[in-house]
C-alpha cells in the first residue's frame, strides 16, 4: 500500500495551522466571521507557500454550517468532512490543462446551476495565468456579473501575466515565502512526528535550499527520511540534494579572486565528480557574491571588488534557468576569471553623423541664444531643436553626466558602468546596454527625461534618447574614467534595495 506524501499529510487542515501567512489568514477570518465573502479572490505568490491549501480552507468555510461564523471551517459538519474532490460544490480546475475558450464557456454554462450541498459553488482555478486570452475574456464576463451563489478563487505564481481587467475584479492576497525560523520549527515538528533522527544543520540546509517553499522543504525531508542514510547530517544532505561542499565553493571564489584558471578548472571538475547540480552550485556562488555586495553597500565601504561582485551576480543568475546549466556555469566562471571587461574596451561615445552634418558647439549655442532662451535654460526648459546634429564630445558628455548625477545618482552610475553611448543623425542618442534590466530602467519615462534634459542643457538642443540592448562590439573609442566606489555602491543599492547604514 502506497503511503501519502508528507506534503499532503501535513497540509493545513484549519486556519490555525497555516504557516507564515498571518496577514492573509487574519483578513480572511475577519471576512468569514462577518459573513461578508467576496465573489472573487486572487492568491499570488511563490510556489509551495499555501495558496491552494488556503483556497480549500476558504471554500470549506464558505459552506460550513457551524452556527458561529468565527468557528468556520469547524471540521465536524457534513460539508467540512467531505473529502476534497468529492464535494459537489467545490470544483478545482487546472488552468494548464483547461486553458481554452471552450473550457471557459463550459464553466460559464455550469456556474448558473444552484449549489447541491452548500450555500456556494466555489471554483478554485490553479495557475490561472495559463489561460488563453480568449478564455480570460470569457471568464471576465463571469467575474463582472457572477451568480450570487458563486465564489471564484484564482491562484497563480505569475501574477504579472494576468490581465489588469481580471486583477481589478478580485480581492488580491499576496502570499509570502516562508521565513527560515517558521520553516525550521515546522520541519522539526514533522521530523519528531515521523520519528526521523536528523540534526539541526541538515534541517537548516533544507530550509535554505527550499527558498521559502514549504512544499519543497517537506518533499526534501521526506526524501531524506527514506534515503536509507545511516546519519542525516548536513554533509549527508548536501550529497543527497546535489549541493557542493562550502569549502569547494570558497575554492572556486578564491580561484576567481586570484585569476587562477588552473585552480578554477580543477574545482569545477571536483564539483562534477561529486555530482553537484550546476544550477545549485551557481545559486551557492550567487549567495557568496550577494553577501559581499550587501556587506560593502550597507557599510558604504570603498571595496574594490564591489563592482566585480555585482558583475558576478549578473553572470551567474542566467545559469539558474539555462537548459544547459553545466555549460552556462562553466562559461560564466571562465568569464569571471578573466575579470570584468574594462569599460575602455567598449566605446562610450561615437558618432555616425556624416561629415557634411554641422556639429553644434557650446560657443555657437551661447552666441545664438536670445535672452528669452537664456531664461528658459535657467528654468531647465528644453531648447528648441536645432537643424544640425550634435557630435560626441568627452567634455560635454561628462558635463551632462554631472547634471544627471545631481538629480539621480544611481542613474548616473548605471550610465557610467553599463552603457555605451552613440550619437546619430537627427540628435538621436543610442544607449546600448549589456543587460535587459538596465535597458528597461533607462526606458522609464522619468529616467529618459532626466537624460534628455541634461543633454539639452549642455548642448543647447533637444535630443531623443533610445535605450536598447547591445548587439555588437563597436570600434575603439576614448577610454572613460572608471566609476568611483560611491557609484558602485549606488548600483548595488539599486539591485538589492535597502539603504546605506553609517
């Protein structure tokens, strides 16, 4: 006879046992106690944090017959005792396999029928972001004018993929990743209940690896308990979960710090020999570099390796989702050991302006400016566009960066460290970024305006800024001055969030 998986065995049976979601539970309990349930809820958050479990508890509470609403779900009435999957008024739908327009239309037809066992028909739609656009449109009609006896509970790990029209018609509850302290306490409880001898170091490793997913953590504990290992300690768990030894991780980091290619390759080979998971190793390395960044940024230290640590994180993160993680990891580490490319190797400013186009110099601008235009410049208003095209000038670009720094220091640091700049015809300025999130930040209206206004103030003419991803290596150009550590701290704060603590 097959045993029930532990993540199902220890699923929350009432609101008191829901782990790490106190704010969500308190709000729902208040709505249940006042008998004021909404017609639609949206549960969002990481996987394995209790979205479906809480949805089922809410469904039970909606049809619970307990006299006191505050005691629902009571767990003893007929509606509460009915097993999930056999209650006629609780319908669970997997949006991944029921995602089409026909499925949505069938739902609209069925929802009109009255409940069979309770007061409400409750529809739980899991991974709702998987629905097609047509299915969302059909569901929208139902959410706009739902029958009085219907309650929808939508759950998803990717809320950003939902149409705003759907989100705006639901009560949105954000589920958080489970904290390490709560996770450890509950894992210890389960281990004691199942009579599993496992030390605290091993449980801590499970809690860390799960990244806040309680379902993943219980699954790993279940796996460890049935592994047949004589001793369940941190060393045994590392082997079981595909972790690399911390000393090996430090050896890799040390080899990178010392530019020791031979040592790095030896450490990579050792990790492979230990059957370490490449994505897991990349995650451990990200943890090391993240700790460096946070330490330097929080203390506002002049750490020469801060920029290198940020660059390391940017290189290692894609490994976590790569279809070829071993190859991606090796490529990232070999790039790291060569060191961060000097900014001088990338052109900061070039001009594709034809030789016939007339450049605009500060002298020409000042001599042609009227008193009215001078007043406008004092007010930081953008001058009218010129008929010529502006040429790159080291001096003028640095002046523009100075103006940008006064208004937004992290934007200034981004431009100095991560973007090549190119002047084109018609006063277009292309900002070529190495990474998509840098490009997306520069595309934000407020940031584009800061850059365009700074250029206009220095050059005396209007510019159009065009952020884009870097597609090729351009020819040599003047080497810029490396960004000081204060700018790297600003970049670190931008990536990690937080503030500098003196």
